[in-house]
C-alpha cells in the first residue's frame, strides 16, 4: 500500500533533476526487523536543470537523523519523500533511516526471503531503502558497507575490504538506483571463471541456498555462453572483476539485471534434469542471457525515464532471442516467440490495456512491464534491422554504444544512431513506438499476362486514448512459389509506407502462390482470403519455415472456427496435411511438434470476436477436444511409430536436438493417451528419469482421468522441492475439466503447501486457473469469483503480483452479457476494497474501462 495519492505521470513533463551526484556511500546494519541504512551522498547543482527543488523519494522509511555538510537538519517529510533547503554549491547529504525487511511482503526494496536478505529496486524500490532521487537519469558510483553476521554479503561492483561481520563493495560504474542490489545470507556458491576477449579474468558465481548446489551447472554454462556471444556478436566485453547471480525463492518477476549482481527468481536459474523440463532449461538459458546482456543494454546505457523502458527491454529481448536462435533452432525460436506474442501482446494491444511501446503516461510504472514494452518492443527492433539490413544494424549498434555509453538515453537517441548511420528518415518508423494497436494488413492479389500484383491495405483500430492511427512503415517479407512448388521469387522485403499500396512482380510463367510475411517480418494481423488448397500447398512447399508452420496453423484455425460456428466436423484437409508434416522425417522434430499444436483458446476467442461473433469458451474447448480426439484416432499408427522412433537413448541433455525429439515423442504420447486410456503414459511415468518425461506423462494421465495415483506419487517424491511442487499445483488445475477448474483450484488453496506470500506458488495456483480458459470463463462465474477473492486477499500483501494477475480479466468485454456482468461484478468487488493498492487500482480501472 502506497500512501502517495495516485497521480498520473506524463512523458511530456520530463524535467532533469536539479542536482547531480558525485558519489554515494551506504552502510547497512542488517537486522530482520530493524535494519539501519546510513547514507552519505555528495550532491552538486546540475547546470542543465532549471529547478533546484531538493526532493528525495522515500517510502516506508523511519528517518532517524539527517545532516548537510555535517550539521543536523530537519527536512519536511511529505507523501512519498522529503524536501530540504540546501546550499547552492556542492554539499554532502547524510541520513540514517530504519527499515523493516521482515515486514516487506511486497518484495520491493529490501526484504527477507527464507531468512536471506535481498533487494528488488526496479523500478522504484530504492526509495524503500533510503531517501534518494530515485529516477534512472540520476547516476552515481556506489560504495556499500554491509554489517551483519551472515556468511555471505554481496552488493554491486567489485569486492573491497571484508572481515569479521562486515563486507565492502565498490561499483566504479555510475548507475541509477534501480540497479542497486544487496544480498546477505547463509548461501553457497557454484564458482567458475571467464576470460574476456581482452584477457581479463572474471570470477563468476551462482549463489544458492544450501541444497540447491546441484542445480547451478546449467545456468553457469549459459552465463559463459552469453558472455562469449555478446563479445562475438556485439563486441561487448564484461567490465567488472566479478559477476554474481543469486537465486531467490520469493520474487515478483523473472530476474533483475543489477550491476554485477543479478538476482533471479529461483525458477529462472536453478535447473537439473530430474526437476526441470526441457522448456525450463531453455527458459533459464534465455533469462540468464537476457540479464547478462542488460549489462550493456540497460546498465552502461540506461533509460532517461521510465517511459523509455522499451529502450532497454525491447533491445535486450531482441538480443536474447538472437542468442537463443544461435544456440538452438532459429525457426523453432521464431515460431515459439510468435505464438507467445499473439497470445499475450496481441491480446493486450486489442483490449482495454493497449498502450504504445513507449507509453505517454502511467500511474504505476510496475504496471508497464508488459508484453507490449518487452515483446513488441523487440519486434520493432527486428523490423528496424530488416529495413536497414544486417550490416547497417551492426554499424548503428556500434555507434549507439560509442555515443551513449554512460548515458541515460531516449528512444530519440536510439533512432538517431540509425538515421546517422544510414541516412534514412525514421520519423514514420517512430510511430511504432508512439501508436498502440496491432495493424491489420489486408492483402488481395491479381494476375494478368505474367504480372502478379499484391494490393495491400493497412489500418489500425482505435485504442484507449488514441482514436486515429497513421500509416506505418511495415516491412513485409515475401516470396513467390510456382504451382509446382518451386520458389520463383526468393524472399524479398516490401516496404509498405502508405495506407494503400501495390507491389508488382513481372515475368511470371503462371499465377504464383504468394508466401507473405515470411519469418513474421512485422507484428501485424494479415488478412487474406485463402482456401484450404492454398494453405495445404504452402504447408507442403513453403521454403520459409515460419510460413510453413503458419499455413498449418491457419488451416487448423479455419477448421476450428467452422466447428465452433456451425457445428462442422473436424476438417479432413487439415488432418491430412498435418499428418503429412508429422510423417516427414526430413523435418526437424521440434518443428513437427509445433506444427501438431493447435491454436489456443484465447487465439480462437479473439478470431471470433474480430469477426463479430461472441465467443463461447465452452464451445471453443469442445471443438478443440473433438479435433484432438479425431486427430488421435486418425494418426494412431503414425503416433505409435513416432513415439518409438523419437525415444532418446543417450543420457539426458537439455539441448535442442534431444528436446525436439522429446517434444515430438510427447506429442505422440498425447495422441496415444486419447486412445489407449493412459496405459503408455503410465509406463512412461513409471520409467521416467527426467522431469520432461515425467511431467508429460502426468499431464496425459490427468487428461485421461487416470491421474490420481500419479498425482499422489509425484507429491511424495517431490514434496521437498518447491519448484517441482509448483508444477504439481499448476498441472492439476491446467488439466482439470472446465467444470471443475475453479473447484480444483480452491481445494489446492487449502493444501498446507499453498501460500500467497510466495509469488511462484500463487501463480502456479491462481495463475493456472486463469490459463484454464474455459474454466476461468465458466458460465457459472465461479472462476471469476475465485480469482477475485484471492486477488483481494493478496493485494495488501503484494500489490505488484496482484495487479499483474488482474490482466486475466482484460478480455472480459469479448464475452456474452452473462459473463460480462459477472466479470464486471468481480472487478467492482476488487475496486471497492478500501485500501486497494495504486497498482491494482490502476489496472482494474483500466480494464473495467
Ligand atoms: N529489468 C528486469 C528484466 O526484464 C525486470 C524488472 C521488472 N520490474 C518490475 N517492477 N516489474 O530483466
Ligand atoms: Zn529485461
């Protein structure tokens, strides 16, 4: 609960702070309930600033004393901070405050997790540690002294003196307060070393609670691979003597890039074959890379203000995706990313929470760590790279690092380096940062006398606060195939800049089949009349793996929509085409596993809604079940063959090759289980020696209604392991029948291992309910009710996680009146809570519309 009155902050109001900081020294006297923080900060007037208002942010701090140049002062304490009269020259501010880490359940600032001290300061958590200008454009070198009995005491930068009951750290690189971190506790480390490109030796550590040492090796390899990759691909070298990663159980998000001391949700760094799935390994690798890459894109070059969040997040997501593509399969990574983008970002961009990649206002910045800022922000960079080409992109990035190292930069700065290196005018391109909403691109084609013409029309529907949208620059990668399946025009990029635009291809012997938006070259919705025959053709012949997959997806979607709308039966064209793909052993098994997947319930609901229909979640679920059942029946023989063929004989390794084989075999197991009642799944469950196999089998057993024994056995086997038990909670809810999902959730919230103080456990339970789409949107309203009850309970404890989970309601206006009424009631009930947090108030207000 914040006591500052909710206030909207605008990008246009940006003013530099009136002072610069030469140096920060912090002393922490650790105590679970009464930690003292003594700060000594050298300020000087900022010549660039017009105002000299000495306002320091501070929340939930007990001020003990304050001094300026050694003389005690009495600042005026206000909501959210303090003000003080200060001299018109350089001066030293000192203060001592008391804070209570034990009582900090919001997990922002300094808090305790399992007896260990840790911090989370991004975006505005540092103000809960001491009085400070807590804004990213105020950068300073930090010196930190930690006093306490804990075995391990860490902060940013390089280690200084240490001894009985104290440890000192010096971070020479000026940084904003949001990158500050402190960790103290009885931790153990998994150590390693790295030699940088210029031959400097860096000490690496992953710090964990005793007992978790065995889960660090993979993360360490991923860290070293990331460090090497950033040198090889971006020429970026690490810049301190030590790099520490700490695993923390209670964490609001994935991980945090604090300078030299990354703090991770334990679920995003710990991994072992027995306890982690292939998907978990890949995620750990990607997040370690992401946080490491922030050292240059985020830390050395940071953001001027929080409106520029995409400057560091979009770019760093883009970089980590490049890394994953290089380490694993590029097409598989691209397809998975687009599936996620459509599921989360398109949903956001087409609903009440739509906002530009660079928002223009916010109430609570924590509510803007969104799929739009991160994932669409990365897509925008991908488009920029496509438009200027790889070479110019590399040059622009070099200039960016050279020109802005040490800066708190803006999107304008970022675009300018591209303009300066290429001579291009990017003012129209900038609309991608400024305008919310997903553009629709309508495509028609004509063919006459060897000339093929594509007619494109773009438009973007209004979003909250933005009624009119201008045409954007859209890179549309395209190739043309001849009727015999040969590619007659290889991939080229069309640059669409007008609302209506045609592109002409001449000299074709016959009417080609176009493959449009290859590699998903822009985050748009492509609208094109097409038929089953054309889709099956592209699925069979397209040389672009993304569009090959997309053709299968479109076939599946159209078939499903017909089933939902007019009770049609499963579409044979789809079943035949997808079986041919699954059968083709020349195709990557991971690709085939993706091709066998079906559009999500959310995806189908959005398609129906866009077409003017009211989606019925139960009907969507039924159609998906019917299709999966038909597919299982039809593909029995093939599934049996694939299952046998793609068993991995070598010892478990979480690499792309093995993961792909397991993904395909487990897709086959899913089909087999729909026919054999779970016999094979039980066998796999009993023999599994890794979590990927064990969890896939458990999932099939639950689906087949044969999960009871395995659920008990699984719990007994893993009750000591929090991260595995999170899986146990969520899988039971995800696999529950829609009619039972809310009840299963409620039963599990009564389990002794359920706690709402741990965000992972809360997400594994209530978050899983929101992902059981038909269960959450159940016509009885019980799904909405259960979620609202728990959000109301969680808000006073942890506003950030509460606000984030409110997004489950963001699609409520798509549905029928009955559901809308019940959702509105749930939202109003949340909003009526007397002391509702700023985070949740903003979210629910926006969603309610
Ligand atoms: N910067 C972190 C990352 O993406 C995430 C911080 C999220 N902070 C928040 N308040 N939600 O790597
Ligand atoms: Zn990030």
